[in-house]
C-alpha cells in the first residue's frame, strides 16, 4: 500500500474518532430531564424549579390541561411507547397509571423512600410510587344538611342540587370506578340513574363543581380536597365532608410518579423521582393551596391538612378500579350523559 493511501486512511479514521467523541461529549453534556405532568401546574412547577436549582438538571415539563387531565398525557405516552420522548410521568392519580403499566410503558424503579410509602400507594415491583395524596370529598354549602352516606344524595333534600365533574377526565372517573369495584355493577348503575333522575348536574371539572357550591347554584359537589381547600382558604361558606365513614370510606388518591421505559435521560429521571418521593416535597405540597396529605411518616403539615391516619380509607385494589373504569364510562356515556 502506498504511503499516501495509508495517510489518507489514518486521516479518515482520525476524523471518524473526532466525530464520535463529539457525539459522545454532546450526549454526556445533555443535562436534561423531560417530565410529563398532570398535576396542576400552579403546584407542580415550583417544585420542579426547586429541583433544577438543587441539582443543575434542566427540567423540560409538559403540562396537561384541566379539561383533559391525565387522559391526554396517558394517551400520548402510549402513542410514544416505541420512541419515548418523556423520562418521567408525574400523574395526579393512580387508575390510569395502572393502565400505563399494563400497556408496557413503565420501567421499574424504587426511589430512596420507597419502603416507607404505604403499600396501597405503590406498585410492589416499583413500576410507580405514590406521594402527597388528595381525597375525594363532598363540598357542601355551610349550614346545609350533611349526608352520612352517599345514598342520601338521591333524596328530595338534594333534588337538582348535586354536581359532579365529567368522569371521563381526571379523578372523578377513578372515584366512581372505585365505587363500582366495591358496590358492584348493579348498585353503582342504579345509584347514578337515581342521581340523574334527581337532577344531577355534570360539570366540566372539579373546580367548577366547587364554584357551583360557592355561588349557591348547587348544595353538594363531589370534588377533590385541593379544590375544596381553595374555597376554605377564600373564607367561602362551605363545609368539607369526608364521605361514607359508615359505608365504603373515603377514596384517597395519591399522586404517582414513574420512570418511562426507554427514558432518554434515565439517570436524571431517577434523580427527579427520588426528589419527588421525599418528606420535603410532601411537606411543600401540604402547605401549598393543594393541601395534600403526606404519605411518608413524620412529614410536617399544617393543622388544616388531616393526617392520612385520620381518614377512613376506601379499601380499594387499584387494578380492580382500573378494570371497572371502562365499563362504567361506557354506561355513563350511554345512560347518564344527555
């Protein structure tokens, strides 16, 4: 081989090495994490900014809208399964998290405080971990009759006065699917038929159900504790009731966080998950307007946020709740929506 040819080969080889090193350097220097977030941006964004400040990792967040809470992002994650764009999903509930796991979207990861999280608020294999819970409550106009059981809401005292968010989006669907999983199909269907006959109002969101009670348009709203707490903080004439202490109990819905299978920034994703599953973040969410109940032991919280141990929890199996969601929503669309 001629010397000139050898020189040419060496030059080409050297150029390839330089290009590969530049690519490797670029990949190494990519200090990002992409997180999809269905929790309200007002509450989640400050926490993600604190994570950026503490770690130097740039957070690229995609937030969902109020009208399509959770559903939009879960559908997006499923669509992207073969070519994931997100590293982490911060979901504001559990039911559709179970669905993502069944779709093969999630990867196992047990964060630092995993063992301290109650068993009902995590996947035992580590596909998702819960934190900072809300509860499904009734918001009632002050000095109005407080029902002891949900069944009372079909009576004459509440005719045309009950409102509930559209269950096709957000936590309302999880709540009713949980009832379906405990009461059974027949009782749940009849209950909502009776509510409809009694003038049930379907609102666009949990926040709208709250507003209808605050304004006096309705007497009772099915809603979440974070939305109810907004009314309490504003000094509105309302009472927050944790339902069914003598029946099925109160549905407690933790936030859930999970690692996406094939995450482009896996190491940074794990750091973010560790950060979210921490006493500091749970305390921050407890003292925020979201007023979420810490799940880890010994977390500081305001007196207005109840201890998770003080709530009579609905005894649900989340996989059963997920299985009940689709048949309930089909029934709801066909027989309850006008």
